[in-house]
């Protein structure tokens, strides 16, 4: 009997995973905030996955945070700023051998979650897949990509990676998951805040090459200083490549600001600046970028943390 995949955070990425796992015949349960959300979900008749323009409804089982049954495998798909609190709520339900898979972008939230559940194995993930919701309980699979998973304190891959293979979730076990997360963080720091400040698509940054290059140099210095030289390698070239490859897209932070949603700034640029301060590094452009972004968020009435 397969272990049930409990999915905490029935948003874009969580439902994308849930829909594919359930489609492969694996046991999945969505964990919703409260009874009202559960009733709304049940009234909708399930979850709709839209892939290649085709919509498919699946009646995936759901429960609330307060359901008393134990949890052995938990996919945490909340935003970085919600993850630790949401997991703390579920801590009493976790079995002694529980495993958590943390899908959060950026850094900082993973340690905050792990601190809530010291007995559990926490597996970090970094994903280049893309999904968005185009309605309640509907998710659109927008960008095919890859998910790397790894465990900083235990290098052996878990056997349930086979579930991902059977579900068609492209993935790889990574011995250097922190390097992957740092590299993605650096890319996001070099691109996302500037797209917000210049109010442009990613491709618009081709008009701001000097600013991008200066940030890449400072981010490279930070990565070297905190023991991540591999994440610093050819950073500027990769940032330029991503800008070109995603020129027509708005960055996720730009989309959040446009939609008046809270950003994950504290787990991206905020985290980078915090680590730089800890290492007493002088990175004036990075700190100035953070200050400009915070001011813009405050002007828009959005949280700046
Ligand atoms: P989302 O906002 O669509 O989904 C998060 C969900 O968590 C929401 O439905 C929210 O209601 C729920 N939630 C928050 N607190 C909760 C609680 N206490 N109990 C129950 N549910 C709770 O976010 P997303 O876009 O799926 O992103 C999740 C994470 O994955 C982020 O860190 C993001 O950066 C990362 N990520 C997303 C994508 C993507 O394409 N969406 C791609 C790569 C990485
Ligand atoms: O991950 C991204 C995002 O928008 O969050 C890219 C496309 C790499 C830009 O930083």
C-alpha cells in the first residue's frame, strides 16, 4: 500500500503536483485551511488540471488542517512566508518517521520549517516548472520544467521518488540542493526586483545591462563568501541567457506586485542582504536595490517583508 501524499497549500504548484500524483493512481489528500474552504472545494466537485489546453477534473480527497489522522508524507506548497506557520499547525499530526518535501522558492523558509519539526526529515526542492490558477480549484500547467530534490543532512534518495516517475513529474535527486537553491536565488535577485522597479518584462532588462552586471558581480561575491562558489560560476552569462530566453514574460515578482499580492522578497533579496550583513560584506548595489524595492512595495500598500 502506497503512502498517502498529503498536500499542504492547494495553490498553483501544490495542485499541479496533487493532480499528477492522483492521475497516476497514487493516494493524495489536499489539506485546506478550514471547513469553509473544504465545503467550497467539495461543491466544485474536485480539482481541474488544464494541460495542453485540455481540462480534466479529478475528485481528489481533501481535509482540513484540523483533521486528526496522522501524516507520514507532507508536500509543503505554501508560499515561503506561510510555510513555517502552516507546518507548525500540522506538527502534532506528523508521524515519528514523517518526511516533508518543501517546494518553496528562495532560502530561509526551509530552516524555519525544519525548526518546527526537528524529528522529521525535510527534503528541499527547487523547481523550474510553472503553474497558475485561472479560477478557484483550477490550475493551468504553464511551463514544463524540472524539480531537483535533496536533503542537506542525509544524502540518500528516498524510495518514493518512484512515485514522481510514475506520475510524470520530471525530477532528479541532487547532492548539492543548496547550491541549486542559491543559484536560483541569485538569478531571481538579479532579475525580479529590477523588472518591478523598471516596470518591464524580463526582456526589458536588456536596456539595463550595466545595472544587471553590477548586481551579478555583487551576488557572485556573496555566493563565494558563503561557501557556494559553484553557484557563482558564470552567473552573469546565465542571467543574460535567462533574460533573453524569457524576454516576453513578466517575472513572478512583477506578477505579484501587479496583482497586489505579497511578494517573497524576504526569502530572496532580503535573505541575500541578511547573509551579506552577517559576513560583513559591502555590497552597495544589492542593498540599494533592496531599499528601492521596499520603498516601492510600501508605496503600493504591499507588505515589504
Ligand atoms: P500559491 O499562492 O498559488 O499557493 C499557496 C497556497 O497555500 C494557497 O492556496 C494558500 O491559501 C495556501 N496556504 C497558505 N497558508 C496555508 C495554511 N496555513 N493552511 C492551508 N493552506 C495554506 O503559491 P504557488 O505559486 O503555488 O507557490 C508556492 C511556492 O512554490 C512558492 O514559494 C513559489 O515561489 C514556489 N514556486 C511556484 C511556482 C509556480 O509556477 N507557481 C514555480 C516554482 C516555484
Ligand atoms: O524564476 C523566475 C521568476 O520570474 O521568478 C525567472 C523567470 C528566472 C526570472 O527570475
